[in-house]
C-alpha cells in the first residue's frame, strides 16, 4: 500500500511503501522532483555495482515512466543474526 505523508524532520512530502520477502524487508520513499536513487545510504552505482542489478532495480520506474521524476531512498533490512540463531536452535531441538 502506498501512502502520502509528510516528513516530520523536513516537512517534505513523499510516498512510501514496504515490501517483505523471506527474511528481508525493504522500505522505499519516493520524493517528488528529483532523479537520485539511494540504496542503504549509498548511490545506486555503489550499492549495486553490476549493470544488470541496476537495471533490475530501476525496472519499476522505467515501466511506469517515472524515472527522473522522483528521488528514491531504499533501505533494506535483514533479520538480526540473533534471530537467525534462535530459529536454527528451534530446528535442532
């Protein structure tokens, strides 16, 4: 679900969404009027060094003809190591 909100720090408006797959969680914010893509605080080229990965990450923006219309901030989280260890212990016992 996409929702429009105001950032408490800057007052700037943005759209945000959250996606989950297996143990990964991705959070994305789209700020109007920009063309920068930031992944985990790094530029797209630094975070995804291979061109095929960059193309795959930009595909939703290309399909919707939104590339260059938004500044994109993506944050990807994985489960903490302690959670993974606890899950493995459950399987062993």
